[in-house]
C-alpha cells in the first residue's frame, strides 16, 4: 500500500486566505469564551474547587505514605531474610526460583522471577546500579546430584545476546562437575554450588561478593546491549581460590 499524501494544502489567493482567517478567528473566539466560562465557574465555586483539590492532594499523600511504609517494611523483612539448606532442599523448582529472587532483593538487586517453559536459560533476572544485569539459572536437584557443562553452555549462549546481561551464574543446591566449574570460569559463567549457596542463603553474604562480580564499566558479556566497553565480561576466581566466601 503506497503512502497517501495529506489532502491539506496551503490557502491560495486572497479569498482562501480570508476564509482561513475567519475560521481561525472563530476558533480563537470559542477558546476564549470557554476559558472565560471556566474562570467564572472557578470564581463562583472556588470554595468547592479548593476543597476538592485539597482532598485529592491529601489522598495522594496518603497513598504515597502507605507505599513508602510498605516498601520500608518489605526492606526490613528482606534485610533479615535467611534460608537454611534444609529449607531450600524441601522446596520445589518454582519455590526455589522465588527464594533466589528474594535473596537477590535482600542483597540490593531489583530482581524478578522469569522461569517458565521457553525461558532461554534464565530463571531470575536481576539489576543492580553497580553490577549491571545478572542472569540466574536455578537448578534445584537432589543433594548428591551435579550440574554438568551442558547447562553452562546454555547460559553462556543466552545471557548476553538474549537477556542483555553483564554477568550470569548457575545456582544449585547440589554440586557441579569439575568440567562445568572449569568451563564456567573460563567462559564467564559463575557457579554457585551447595557451599556457596550456604554462604549466600544462610550466612547472608551477598551473591555478588561470593562471585566477585566486576562492575559493568570494566567488563561486559559478549552480545550485551550497548557494548561500550573494550573487553568482554570475563568471570574468574582469584588465583588459588575457587571455593567462594566461607
């Protein structure tokens, strides 16, 4: 379908300009009369208008105060949030994802649970003013089970290009194979095993400290939005330490 040009055209000749001026004058007159009428109503009913305005303002203040109190109460609840490993083991997959979301909120992240069918290897996505965006893949499993390298491949393939993340980690209440840990450390996918989960959920150590996340002003995942930085994000543990915070 071709683009149709507007039917409007500029007036031509003195007659058309005169007609346009008359229309403009009529519209201006209507606007002025409307404003005068509104002014007369306000002058006549100003006590009622004032009362209604004050009531509206008071309602707005009341809603703002209630929201602030609820936010503060939620922050207090989350500030002391702890989950034992036994509690996490007893959860189902979805409860585990929501628990990880709440732990991130406790740590100062703005987090949401997104895990569902077709989630493209992201169960929780969180944003932080200092650390950027973090993608979390949750693997709730039997205590003795181990997460393999295939999961790390999937997270690596979607965290930056699909979710525009600065960092990514797989969190499990079980463990990881050696290949999965080594591959993750080489390719910017953090791993959070049972012991790291204990430090995070039970002892209150923030996840970004456990993973030693760099700030996104230094490094960023390949494929992330607005690649402003010279080097891609690379997560590696300090030399001689791969066990996280204990």
